[in-house]
C-alpha cells in the first residue's frame, strides 16, 4: 500500500481519492506570486507526492498566477488515471500580487479556460467557487449568480464537479439547491474548529470537507500538548496534527502544502500514524488552550 493510501479513501464526486492530499500553493514564489526559486525542486515535490500515493492535488490558476498550474502540468502531464486535480476560481491577482474578487460571469468563464489551458486538460475534475474572506472568516451573501455560471460550465462539460470554498453553512445549503456540491474547502485544524458543525453535517451526506491550513497556514500550530503527544508517540507535531484531522471525521481531507521534499515525506507518514484514544482526548481540548 502506498503511503497516502494508508489514510483510507473518500469520494470526490465520482472519483475515490486517498484522504491525505496535497496543496500546491506553496510551489509558487514568495507570497504565492511569481516563479519558485527552485523550479526543479517544485517539480520533484509534485512527482514524489504522486509516487507516494497522493491522488488529490489542490491548486488554482491564481497561484503564481498561472505558475502553479504550469508546474503541475510540466511535472505530471499526461496525468495518472487516478489523479484528481481540484482547482478554484473566484479571485484574480493584481500586478504586485494583491488578491481581488473575480466572481463575475465573464471572469469565471475566463478563469475556467485559464485553468484548462494551463493544466492541459479538456475538462476540470473539480472546481471550487471560492469566496473572499473577511477578517473573521467567510462572509454571508448569495452565491446564486456565480454558482449558476459554474452550473452552466458544468453542463457544457468544462467542469466535472463543483465545490465551494470559504463559505458559510447557509451558503452550502443555498449552493446545494443550485447544483451538486461535491466538496467544501474551508480552514480547519487542531486550533481552529469554527466549522465543526459543518464538518458533521457534510459527513452525514457523504460530502468531502477539505481542510486547508491543516498545519495552521500562516500561523503554524504551536501547542505544548501537541508537542507532548508527539514526543510520547515518537512522531513529529505536524504528523500528529494531520493524523488528528484524519481521525477527527471520516469526510475530512487534509491538503497540507509544502515546497520541501523532506516535509512532504514527513507529512505523508501521518497517513500511517494511528492516535490512541488517550492522545485524541488530550488533543481534542487543544483549541481551548492555544
Ligand atoms: N481555499 C482557500 O482559500 C485556500 C487558502 C489557503 C490555502 N489553500 C490550500 O490549502 C493548502 C494548504 O495550505 P497552506 O499550504 O497555506 O498551509 P499549511 O498546509 O497549513 O502549512 C503550510 C506551511 O507549513 C510548512 N510545512 C509543511 N510541512 C511541513 C513540515 N513537515 N515541517 C515544517 N513545516 C512544514 C510549509 O513550508 P515548507 O514549504 O517549507 O514546507 C508552509 O509554510 C494550500 O497549499 C492550498 O492548496 C486554500
């Protein structure tokens, strides 16, 4: 069994993926803008991820922009049959890297075509409609217009499956009334479980909850409890944080990001790490003490 397969599988639409995925955002240059300092290293990380059973890669054409998708294409095209590439639309980059909402009809159509071209495919496996965040998380508001555009693009055969990102429970409910939603990608980790009820609700309907920032993202996880549990199990804190997510709910698909081959291997090892009940109990209260 490959490393990532040890985490078990979950359905993304009509495709089964290994639950431990990979987020490609870190492969672009600093600030997710421009090319990476070491292109060969970025390509090596992508190839190693797939070699070790990762078959769910998260990306976007606004990473770089365009660069991350072009790296994925150069490293992995023609793609293995079991690989599911999930991209996202809804934002554009300014000339110096700023991120702006881009949810208009023409902008979404353009973004889908940019993804198709840069990934080198005729149809995108999964496309998340990604809303902009406010400081305190996802912002309420109707997604009817942009999601209807996504549904049109799906009917045209350019998108196989539709997902949502940076959304509230109300937006998930609204979205599901417009088209089938196969995944919700929001921020979730040991320290931030604002979405706990959404995770459970989606689990009941067998919808994937894709956890971004599983390692804390721009605020790396830091906790004495996490360190203690890791030391006791002979694992690293990052492996424990990923294993906790995998055990937390069956529909959670973590997508840790890294530009480092050594970190990738460390993260993959979380797929085989089984946390005893006593460790889970300790970790379950971490968010209150951070
Ligand atoms: N939908 C959205 O709005 C949204 C927002 C943010 C991210 N995402 C997606 O979620 C994915 C994950 O988010 P993320 O990459 O920002 O955050 P993350 O996975 O929580 O953490 C990544 C950070 O941790 C470091 N790291 C990774 N493995 C490590 C290890 N074993 N030891 C030490 N450091 C390690 C990485 O640096 P190194 O490169 O040095 O390893 C990077 O700085 C992204 O790649 C992207 O695909 C989506």
